[in-house]
């Protein structure tokens, strides 16, 4: 068998880009923006403001962890999908109890599937909250949703005219639009900020996942050239990038609104 090393290296680079670099960039951006939002809230309005203004997002965040942990066969040892922080109380490791929710779980470290699952459990809230936002749009703003579907139906050749028409021509209720906006702000504030523990858990499964996608891509390249495999991955990840771009836009708006509110508070 003659091996095309240039094609092999190209395909490995592409799979790393689509499955690691693209989602990693969005995860970093969403976490950075929303962590900054929560810091402003805590400094300006107190730590409980994060709970009041982001309780739906916090619930979705922890539920995403829980569902994916169960999917990967982890044993759940403790769950609080929503809780009030207690800065004056101490946790087992001596830190202040600032948690707004938690999902504690254990796994068999000798089980590759369960260990690799830590990657997906850690980053689950980013995708879970994005799907909730998408579902709310489909339910309350069907016209806008249909336009977004048309826009993203060919993610490797995005139809910007379809997006423009979706925004300008949708006949959805303004009341529904306001409800979606308020819910989206709440989900953004409470749901998209991955904690340090989330990132630590994700790192445990990153090596296993990376090895898997490299091996699969290498085998498919040697057998078939992997054109279909890479095209499918690119299509799915480009669609996901469209969804996460919307989540990033909403997160940016939430950050701007919080900053404006604090500016008004601090200068009056």
C-alpha cells in the first residue's frame, strides 16, 4: 500500500481544527465573556445577583453536566441543580461555599469510555445551554427559527441573504421576542461560564478523545481518503459554530447591559 503522507497530515490537521480548535475557541470566548459578566454582577450587586439574574442558566448548566455524566456511565454522588451561595461557610477543602449548583460524580479510571467522558461532561453546559436557546427560538419565534435553519442548512456556504430576510421579514410576536430576549439573558448570565473544575475534568478526557479522532481519521485516510468523513465533520461543526456564534452574541449583549447598569449605578 502506497501511503500519501501529505494527504494524511492534511486530514489530521483538518480533524484537529474542526473537532478541537473550533469548539475550543468558542468555549474559551463564551467562558471569558460570561465569567467577566458574573464578576461585574458580584462586585456591583452582590454574589446573590448571579443567582437571581441567571437561575435558569445555572439550572441548565448543572443539568447538562448531570445528563452527560449519566450518558457516560458515571456514578452520581451528589446533585444540587440550584443553590444559594454561603460565603461565610466553608467547603470540605476549606474554601468559601460560593457554588450556585453542583454535580458530583465518580467513575472507573480504568474504563476508557468513562474517563474520556470527562471531556464532554466538563464542556456540556456550553452545548446544553446553546440547544436550550435554539429550542426557545423554535418554540416562540418560529419565523426567525425557520430563517436560521435556512441560513445554516449549508454551513460551508452560508446564505447571508436568508439570514437577513429571517431578521427583517419574520412575523413573530414582539411579546414573544421580548420573552426570548429575557430568557436568553438569564441563560447567558448563569449558564455559559465553565468553572475551573469543569476545565480540570475536561482535561482528563482530552487525551483519549484526541487519540481516538486521530486514529479514526488516519485509518479512513488510508482506506478511502476520508473525504466523506471530513466533509461530514465539517458540516456538523460549521452548523454548531453558527449556533455558538448566536450564543456568543447574546452573551456579549448581556455583558454590555450589566456594564451599562453598573455605570448608571456608580455615577448616580
